[in-house]
C-alpha cells in the first residue's frame, strides 16, 4: 500500500495543473523562502485569508510534501461545489453567480478531481464548526513521522469586523500540540510562521500574492511556570510574529 508521500508524489503533476487554475491571474512573490524547514517535524502556522488559494500557494512554494486540515465539505462534490459558488457570490455579488455559470465546465472538473483525490494527499477532514480534538491527535501522529503540517489560523477570508482583519486571533491548539510533543514525546517541533497577502483577492482577478516566511520558532524557548503560561506565551509570540511578517508585506 502506497504511503501518503508516494500518493502525493504521483498526484503532484495534476495538482500543479489545478493549482495554476486555482491561482489564475495571480503572481506569487516569496520572501524568506530559505526559512522553510526541509526535514523533520514541522508546523507551518500563518494567517488564512484566501481559502483554497492559500493552500494552492503553499503547494507551489513549500519544498517538501505538506499535509493539512481541510473542511470536510471539500470531500463531497456537492458540498465543495456549494462552497465555490458561495465564495464567488460573497466576493463578486451577482457577477459571481454569472461567473460561476460561465466557468462551470472547468469548475466541475476541478471539483470532481479534488473531491476524489484530496484524501490521497494526506488531508485531514474536519468539521470547521465543531471541536478539533481529533485533528490535533492526528496532527501529532503525523509529526511523529517527521511530516510538515499546515496550520493556518482564520476562516479563509478577511474578517472585516476583527481588530486586524487580515490576521485573526490565534487559537491555542497548535501551541498545545507543540507543547505536548516536547513534554510527552521529547520532540522539538519547528514551527514556521508565515504571512499571506493577496490570496483574498477573488478568483480570476489579476493580482500579486505576497508571502513572507519567518525563521522557525520552538516552544522550548517560551517555557514558563506551567502549561497554561507556556501555551499563552507561545501563542502570543506566534501571533505577534505573523502580524509582523504581514506588516512587512504591506511596506512594499
């Protein structure tokens, strides 16, 4: 039976083609690519403003196989089709519905391929409206095998009512994972901070996607008096670093 890495390698030519479709009209500019961790357990933590475009971008720029949480709706052709239509309507209003009809043949092929093959690429289906305990446990299994996992923070869109619409407040989950791996498994997980700008621009609208990658961070450097304090220290540090990386992108 093929491993996830072997499945992913066999799918990469097709994934690259669909990635180009998902990023149609977009150019990618990357800063700090040398900071990616090429071997060993790795959490890539960043803001999440571009839905599938964030993931498509990462598939293009990360120099190793990556694994990630995916909305379980993507695993269903019907529900994935609904998500795309909803995304286009949210960003482009009535024109989005017309565009949805215009690209329907390509969209249908894209939806069919992704829904049929996404599990083979090592994705973890999650109900985004419920708890993620099961996903955290699965993450730890993957990290023990030295894999790189995408851990984006946010709802996949710009949250206009938030204090920082482009960088949502970080949850504690990934800090807990790093702490548990260090304390219980003796494994120091490299946590790579990353910031996106431009992935929020709607499908097919020409734009530049800018990505900024920071040096890896380790929870051992943020150990405090106990579990709660350490988790909060690391969560705050990760969020602050991603915000800093994001602000660097805006200065260009």
